[in-house]
C-alpha cells in the first residue's frame, strides 16, 4: 500500500509532459541476480498512469505488459521417418526468437489489441518472433514457428497470461511474472502498453538485467577467459576427489 | 535443494546429481567402465544441454576412474606397460575422433550418428559378452572346470615388435594393443565416453589378457584419455560445468569405492553377465527411442 501511495505522490509531483497519458513504472527488483541457489524468480511490475487534466477518458483503459529475454537466431528441426528410424530432415532458421517472453494483460489480447497495432509494436508471442523466410523446399514454414512457440511454452519460457494484470481506478496497475529457473543471462526488456479501443495510446520501455553474481559469475568468467586453467582446475578437482575418497575408504577399513 | 549450474544455465536438484553420480560410480568401480555411456544419457534426461553433458561427463569419468584405479593399484591388478601402449593408441585415436566428429558435424545429423554408434557398438559388445559368458557358465556347470580356449593364435601371434607384458603374463606384439587403444580412442571421442565398455571385452577377447588385470588397466588408460577430452572441451567449446562435475564426482567417487569392493567379491563370469545385461539395456533403450514416433516431431537445435 505504501508503495502505491509513493507512486501516486510521484505521479502527482513530477512535471507534466506533453502527452496526455503516460506510464510511471516501478519494479520489485532492479536486477535479477543469479546465485548458486537461484531457482526462478518472481518479478512484480507495478506503476501508474499519469494523465493531464484536460484528457477525459471515456473508454476504459487496458494494460499489456511484456518481458522479453535476449534474442538470437534459432534453428528448428523436424524429424521424419527414414528407413524406420526417426531423423532430423528439414530445418528452418528463425531469424530472431527471444530466449524468454511473457505477456500479461488485463483482458484477452484479441479484444484489447488490433492486428495492426500488434504488428507495429510486436506484442503477442508470434509477432515477437521474427522469421523472414524459409528455404525453398519447405512450404509449411509456419509449422516450424508454431513448434518453436509450443516447445518454449512447454518449458515455461514463453507465457501468455491474459487477465493476469490488474488495473485499479483506471490509474494503478500491477502484475507478477514468474521467471523460470533455466534463465539465461542478459539484458531483458520490460514494455508496458496502454491501449484504448484496441489501439496503443501510450507505451513505456525499461531494461532489467539478469546476471550471474558471486561464485556463478566468477566460474563463468574463468571458464571463458582462462579456459585452460579452468579445465585443469576441473581435472584437479576430479583427481583430488577420486584420491580423497579412496584414501578415506582405506582409513575406514583399517 | 536446487542449485543453479553456471555453465549449463539450468537449475537442478543437488541430491539428484549426487545420487546419479553415486549409481554410475558404483557401476564404474564394479565393472571397470568409466560409466560415460550411462551418465551422458542420464544428464540429457534431467535437462542438462547435450554439449555440457558430454564434456562434464568426461570430467566425472576421470574422478570415478581415479578412485577405482586407486583400489586396483592396492591389489596390484594394473598392467602399466600394457596400459601405456593402449594409452599411446588412445591419445592418437581421440585426436582422430575429434577430427571425425567435426567432419560429421559439417554434414549435419551428428546426433543421429552418435546414437547409431551407441546402438551398434553397445549391441555388438553386449550381445557377444552375454553369449560368451552364458556359454562359459553352462560349461562350468556341466563339464567340471572350464578349460580356457586357446586364444590369440593366428594373426595376433605372428605380428612383429613383440613385447613381454609381465603383469598380464603375455608375450605379444605391441601392434594389437595399440590398435585397440586407437579404435577405442576414436569411438570414445565420437560418442563422448571413456570407452571402457568396448576396451574391456577387446582386452579379454582380442588380446587375451586375464580378466583380473583387465579392469585396472582399462581404468588407467581411460583416466588419461578422458582427461585429454575434458581439456579439449574446456578450451574449445567452454562446455565443462565445474559445479555439475563436483556434485557428480562426490557421489561418483564414493560409489566407485563400494563398486570395487562388490566387484572383487563377484566371479568373473557373473561380472561379465551383469555388465552385458547393463550394456544391452542401454542399447535397447536407445534403439527404441530411434524407432518409436517421437512425442514432438520438432525440436530446437543448438546454434
């Protein structure tokens, strides 16, 4: 409650911009820290809609919140039976697919966002993935994109939560997004869209960094920067453990 | 207790990994195999990315093999001379294997080929061992003491560069052990395993080594070959996860000690039948997976 009051105060005190409606945002974490005990994380995204007094909202406002992980090219393979054995035969390279993507809305996405606005802002999961063209020999490239989404949804790395965001008094909004335990490092992007009559009236974007800290960071850096040393360390550990166990057992038997 | 693996970038249960390492270590100590053919598929199954599973598996094999080797050293069941010859072949073979692996990778389908290799080799080795051991057992039952077949007559005996392997009680050419080491090295690099399950039968049936020294000697060779593989993976692909390795090897070294003790109590024929069954089970599972319709025809490839 205190937090909401704080946001309200913030919203009232800060100088008014030119736009009629604007988003003021708060996050429960400034960054997501991956420690050794990391097992997924919940992130609370909350904020307020700031509006100048002249704009009189007649239609109800809707909120869409997206969280996107770092994007990169991904290959999707399809298996086919060849001589009784299932093997990968066809593949489609998806140009850009985020490693994580979540959409939380105040109402079903179709009702609060038009197709053209989705296309412009790349909000829904299929739009957040960019697939330019499939090789000549594949005539059902869409099946590959669908499969990519299906596999990610099964791993909880793509999620659509319609109705999971709340908007109070047409002003305060919040949602909770669960980040899975198999999170990768990088700059994540949080976007907030305010829509009215299926059109985006305001949007806001902020990064949140997900990074390894402490031992995780140290080991990761060591493995990349001093690979040979890291490899030798792994071996030393292996030999020491093997030797230690056999010595220990020899002592017990005596 | 969940733990986040820094290189694999997944969160897994620490006790699950300890247990997994323990079971594989136990089998490794008992049979003198590195256990790579078990640990790698098991790691896939719990969600560790294949590249990390293969590389870290190699490191784990070093640990459990080292622990088991120490036990064998005490019982003086290691033929260092033979091990050295096998190792020389193994290192050449492993470098060759990495080259073959990368060549196959450019052709695509490397996963399928690795699986086919597993099914074919596990099938042949497991099948042969099973038949031979069952025959030996029934002979022992019906016809009193089992007379060892005269092995190794023919080509193996006629080759030059003969050397005396005192611990094995053999006087043979160094060429067959070198070739055995080399072919195991090639297979080991392609399949991401130590190769004990191929080397142990090869040492018994091709080189004619006594079963007593076979296990210790194969462990000796495996340690160096897998250490070499681990370093190759760590420096080229950055896929060795030291946290994953630590958890697996704590379980592994303890399991290996128990395994060696149990192995010493069992008869050679029983050991062979048990190892053959294990190999055949893994082979059957892999073959089955290639033949049944997958639950999802699509998969995301790693770039």
